């Protein structure tokens, strides 16, 4: 004979289902931080171990993820990001129904290293502008980027980038109305501690890195860029030529 005890739903499963419903009904939206284990334990009248099991199951389902020292967050939905001849961050995200944004992390003018000089058709040691930042979608970080430009051709670019926060707008401000992607290379990387901190991921989380070169209508290089996309938030797609 089956007892009532055997029929009972485990407490951790009940907590899991309640939190799942909260997420499904967007009481906690993508990117939101869930209450602490202690707060959830008080809410459900259980110990933290029981709450931890419910959260672990949500994480296994890909619905939440923990950030060391920060808490547990609702997973982001994926953003499709086309890779093609004319890749424009703001336009891509708006077309997908997202609100784009950028956060400036560093801006400097320095001597070009060997790789930068070769790709930008410069002499090693020629000055380049280096723009580093964080790309945002709906206020949440989705990618880290570094863009390198020939300083002699675009002397006022740092000021334009600081004001406009858009490479396309800043280059137009400097007299370049159009540019295209010459090539893009893609490979997988694991997040370093610094990258994980900026992207609000765990150290070692999967990243998709693109390396690319943009050129003007005459085929002259104008931008050498590297971008590290959050692997669980962005899907890179190959756009039609």
C-alpha cells in the first residue's frame, strides 16, 4: 500500500517549481539576481541546503547561473548577431528587438605592435588609437571588444568615440562614410578572470572570439578588431554576402 509520505513532492522540487514559475512569469527577468540562499530559505521555511539543491537543478536546466561572490542570476536569452560585410552593432541589435549600448573601458593612443602594423598597413611603431569597451544588449553585457585604428588618418577619433560611443558614427565624424568587413576569423576561448568580471560570467565560461579587419572603398585598412562574445548570450550567424 502506498503511503502519503511516498506521494509527497520533495521540498526542493517544490521550491524549484515555484522559482521556475517566477522566472516564466518574469517576476525575475533575464539578467535579474535571485534572492540570496538565506532569503529563499526564509521564504520557504527550509534550510539553505534544500534551497541550494533547487537552484542547482535550475542551473542544470540552463535557467540560472551563479557568479562567484555575486549570487545567482537568471540566464540571458540568446541574441542573434550576424557576421557579414557590413557588421553594425547597434543596427544588428535594434533589428533583433534589443536596445544596444556601449561602455567605454579604455582609450589610448600608442605605438602599433607587429600584428597591428601588418594588418593596418603601417610601420611598426606608428601611432594607433586603441578603443576598448563593453557591448550591452538591454543593459546586460554581451561582449568585450578592442578596436585599433590608424591614428594619422583619424586624428580626432578618440574624442568622437568618447562622444558618440559608435564606431560607425565616429568614423563618419572623421570623414569615412562607409566601410566593409574584409574578413572575420572565429574561434572559441575560455573567459579569463578579468573577462568574466566584465561579462558577469564565471571564470572559464565559454567565449566566442572574432578577429576581423575592416576596409574602406579603396581597400585600405581602417580598423583591426577583436571581440569576445559571451557564449551563452550570443549566437553568431553568417550573414548573406
